[in-house]
C-alpha cells in the first residue's frame, strides 16, 4: 500500500527520502504552497498526508 510506504518514510524523518517519492510536477506545487504557508516542503507534505489520513478515517 502506497500510504504505508509514505508513512514509513515520514517516520524515518528523512526529508530526502520523502522527496524521492514525489513527482517533479508535484514538487513544484509543494514548493509554491509551502512558501505561501511559511513552512518547509517536508512539513507541508507531512501535513497533507495527515489531513488525507484524517479524511479517510472520517469516511469509514
């Protein structure tokens, strides 16, 4: 499951590993939105994953 892989990477707190699994087009969008939200790209990705998991849990 892709989510499990991503969560394992996040738990490692390895930002370069997180960056590897994200396509370049998404990296550009993440960089733009992270700058707007005044946070690092890895923080933005972690927040997005948490929000998605929260949504999925609520839909159960």
